[in-house]
């Protein structure tokens, strides 16, 4: 069998018309010679009756004290409702289908309630359903422990389910249907002319997802990458090809293509960031100060990012919501940090930048033309990060989009 895993996001399921579109996509897969396996999210978003956030708001509104184990039971209901409805919609269109919960589909997780990790997938039941001539419809976002406890996989968990099932089935590909036409080179609400990317690498998409792009969860990308299973991000509303996610060699077949073609693949961002600067006290060696600061923040449960450590100073960022706590910790340790709230981190991502000189020079030039100051920067093989003031963020993104010709 040539398996094709088709994952449908919550906004793809909310109306009978959209569920008919889903059935069309499944039928097209069958007619193309694939054995489709459908993975579904809960229907809709917060405010819609069966969305996960709506179920959680029920508990919040009543101020119930729900332990993590029972919260998983509550959150798993959305995908179960969605799966039953989708299986019925397929049967109504003369496509035999059977619904499976995550546990019934063989998705075994650890016991970390509300953010479980998949340990393995036993596809026996999925094979049984397909041999009966039916399309398996699997609840995303959920699994079961060795002892039979229901768990959920955290945000983006349905993507993770789809990728894990695809690996277990050695599927030909994973099609992720959403309400956008693919992975954009920049946020279209900021860059109105932004278009979907045709192809990106797994590593590029992981970086984009980690840095704010919300189309595919990075955990799902990492799982698919294990067996080099292509991902395709497509729109439920159209027949456009969307964005293909595959390995580096397929996207950049030679060194000439890397330097001649797109150096930067996409630009994304994270808001709500506070920058800290701490000058090293004379009374301590710099290494002692570094250890004292970062150990103190770690013990307080505060995650730091965009870290620059120098003998005379330390710079790093934290999320706005923990900035006051971080400052209190540092003051208690005897430091007087310089705190700059209201920042945004912009990430320029591209597998083509590796070993190519002048990329940072281009970023500096593009932002300088707009009078935008870079407060801090960092880089890796595939990503350059710059910290700017929040009020400069949108202009910075548009400037970088234009400078690196991402619309061409």
C-alpha cells in the first residue's frame, strides 16, 4: 500500500461545506492510487463549540481545579467529536471510514500529561481498518500511556500525530491542510504581497516554526525528517500545490544553486520580549558573575534567549510576562540590570546562507536605510536573529523582505 497521511486542521472542519472539501481531498488521494489515512484536529477555534480552547474555557469560567490527568480527558474530547463527524461525512459521500482514538490507533506516549511525547506507534489497528477497505480517521493531539491513561501532546499535537503515523506506516507523504495556501515568506498581515513558498527544507521550517511561524509544529517536522517523509502544507480552500517540505539535497542540489538562488527563505518574528543587560561587577570575576546570573534564573524557572556573554557584560532576553520576576531575581543576587521592555526578535531563515559572506551586512544595510537600530543579534548556520524595538518590527520585516527579494 502507498499510504498518504492527510491531516486537517480545525478551521478545515467547521462547516458541512468544508467537510465536503475534505471528502474531495480524500477521494482524490484514492483515485491517485494512495491509501489515505486521515488525522483530525478539534473543530474550529476558541468560541466554536467543540474547539479545545472552548472546552478549557468551560473549566476556567467555572474556576474548577482540574488536575493534569483529568484535563487531558477534557481536552481529548474535541478531537473525538471531530473524528466521529468526519468519518460520518466520508461515509455520506460513499467513502467507507472508521474512526480511531489516538490510543486505538496505537499511539503510545510517556506519562507527561498535557505535553506528552510519543514513544512509539503500533499501526496494527490502522492496517486492519485499511484492509477492510475503510479510511482510518484518527484523532490527533492524543495518545495513551502503557498503563492506559489518556494523554495529550501539547500545542500542535495533531501535526505531531500525523508525522508519527506517517513514519510508522512509511507513508509517501503527509499533506497538512489548513486555512492558508502554504508557508509564507513573511506574515501577509505585515507584508501584504507575501506569497507561499514553493519548497523549504526541514531545517528551515523547524527554524521558522520555532521563531514564530505557526503553520506546522516543529516537533512534527523533526519526526518526519527521521525517515525523510515529505510534508506538503496546503489549503483546504483551493487546489494550489502549497509548500513542499523536504530534505536539503532536494531543495539545494548544488553549491551554485545555494548562492545564486534564495539566501533567505523566510522571515518571522516573536513579540513580547524584554532585553536585559548586566555589567560584570568588579568584585567578581566575569565567569563567576555569568554562573551566578544564569544559575539563579534557571533555579527560578526562567528561560533566557538571544544570549550574548562577554567579559564585561551579559545580554539576554526573556518573555515580557516573566521580566518582572527575572529582574527581582537578579536584584536579589546583587545585580542592577538595565531592562529594555517592548522588544521584538526577528529571524531571517535560510539554508542557502550557510557559508555565504555578506548576509549580516545585508541585514544591517536594509535596516539602516529605515533608520532601525539593531539592539542585539545572534546567528546559526541557517538563521540570523536581530532584536529591535517593537515599534520598528513591521518596518524591519518589510525592509528585509524587499532587500532579499523574497517576493521574486
